[in-house]
C-alpha cells in the first residue's frame, strides 16, 4: 500500500549581517537544485516551525540564531512536488557560517540585496520582496 501524497514543509530564515547583506546557500538537492536560497530545511514530525529553522540552520552552517517574525510563506507546487516554505527573519545570529552538510550545500555567501546571485529559490524571491518592501 502506498502512502498518500502530502505536502512537505520547509523552514528557513533570512539572516542579515551588520553590512545589510543576506546570507544565501547554494542547494544541491531537488527541488530547486543549483539555486541560491536562504538556509533552512525540512520540518520534522512534532517539531515547531520556528525551532526547525533554528535547528536546520545550525546543522547546515554551524551558526545559532534567534528566529524572529515570519517574513514570507511560499507555496511551491509542481507535478512532482508540493512544498510550503516558511521563512523567518532572523533577529540575531552567532558564529561564522561554514558548510556542515556537504551532501546538501555546495556554496554559501553574503550578498547585497541589490546584487543577489541567480537563480534564486522561490522562497528566497518572496523573502527578498518583503525585505525590499
């Protein structure tokens, strides 16, 4: 018996440094492989979304953060996937980013909001639109 298809939830955070730059990571895995996006990952069963963003970013980059308000909620629906991405705005962070999960991320960097790399993930496009509003 196959399990019914269900949407998956991803949680991440827009992290801005003292120079106003946004921290982005380059994804290896689908969906949106080879796209730049805010760090984050998959929500686990029984986990609060805000806690997921904090945990995933620590696992991916080794930094700790305080997730602030929701910045954007993005629906990503295609024939072969259905994700809902919740992006928080980080209130503060500690540590220097370094890729901890080489199977998931190929690169990272700080980028000015008017000089972002391409292509961006859908959730990152939505978050940047809110940051620029």
